[in-house]
């Protein structure tokens, strides 16, 4: 059993530690950042420009917070935006929690994944920060109640896979010139939106590649022309070759620069290679004709035409299927 002096000692120890615990709790509470509840409702996304790597987004943004020092009308930061225009804003401070509602139009810069274009899937991003207060003073909390976009007018020609709303810190490896900041690392809270979309691609695909396939078929028909008509054979083949090259330049003009080999490059490259093979076959047929092997030349043309067509269609089908199912 505990003796009386033991009990007294324990009580004194608890009494001595309690103020320290309370002080630590007060310090922690004092250092806790204020929260800002943020939400968005996207009304439209348009002007998706692949060449310039940008898109335009119209949205409603609302912020709810208790700390009246937060001036989002002046210090709202949209890091990835090329331009930000505000058409409407209202601030209600009549309650305990301030309520700010504004309508924004932002031209956002982003990077596109064009390896599988036009069967591409893209991620559109939008984020906000407060340029005055870092994450030690301000932390965003997503408002997830209700829908976040207008399904009727959001994005024509695209399908929405998912929309994700998160709040996470964003680290800048700099002091921004602050003499009191010794370590080049500043952290700001960021409210982020990610919208994953995929394209309704088949109509656009045929619009872009129909000319290329017609050019190939014209060159392919050379194998069915009489072997003695060498001028027609080589003339059509060369014309088809230039038509495919022209089609590729037209398609590339609407896409950003890429260092990787894309689906567009693969389809045009294979078509050019097969037209070259047709020209080589024409030369081989012409050689047999000059040797008097007319029957053999016709038989070669027929067999080569069937094999060439099967291989070309098979490679194209495989590339298109692989791109559309990634």
C-alpha cells in the first residue's frame, strides 16, 4: 500500500507538471494555422489549344474563413494561370465566418500528353494559393458538398473520367528575398482540382487521317495496273508519297513540339514506308517485264498486293487499338 508521504509526493509532482502541459497545449493551439474552406463550381472549359498548351476555364470560387486578415480579393494566387479575370465578387462579413464568392475566367497553361493523339487522355489542373500567408498561418480545406462542374456545358467533344479536389502543401525552394528566411524553402497551402478527360476521337481521327489512307490506296492500286504501264505506276506512287508528307505537315501544325514518337508519327511513317515498298515492287515488276516474264510479273503483283494490304491494315489496327486502350 502507498504511504501518506508517497501520495503527497505524487500529488506534488502532478501539480508541478500540469502548468507545463497546459502551457504546451496553449502554445500548440496558438501555432495552429487558420483554415479556409474552399469550393469551386466549373461552368465551362473551352479553347483547348494544343499548339499553345493552354485552355480557358470559367468557374465560381467560394472561400469561408474566420481570420479577417485574409484578403483573398487582393492576394488570391492562381499559380498555373496565364491570365486571371474576375467578373464578379461579393464578400459577406456579417457573420462569424466570412464568406467570399467570386466568378473567375482563367487561361491556364498546362502540358499535354500527345503520344496517343487523337486517342489521348488529358489532366486539366486548377489550383489557388494565398500569396500573403504561408502554410504556417493558412491551410485550405476542400468543400466537397454538391457537384463541382456543370455537366451540360463543361466540355464539348470530351468525356470526363473523374474530378478530384484536394488540399496539399506546395513547396518553393527559395526565400523570395526575405532576409529573415535562412533556409531556401517556403511552404504554401494549395487548393487543387484535377479533371481527367478523354476525347471522342473517332470522328477527329478520320478527319485527320482520311487523306493519308486515300493516298495509300491510290499507291496500292498501282499493283493492279498493267505491268507495262510504268509511267502510271510510278507517277501515282510518287504523287501519293507527297500527299502523305503534306498530310503529316498539316496534322503536325496543330500539335505542340514533341521529342517522342507519337501515334501520328507512327501512322504516317508506316504509310510512307509501305508506299516506298510499292515503288520498289513496281521496279521489280518492270525488271521482270523487260526480261519477258509477263505472266510471272502479274502473279507477283497479285500476291504482293494481297500480302501488303493484310500487313498494312494489321499494323494500323494494332497501333490504333493500343493507343485507344491505354
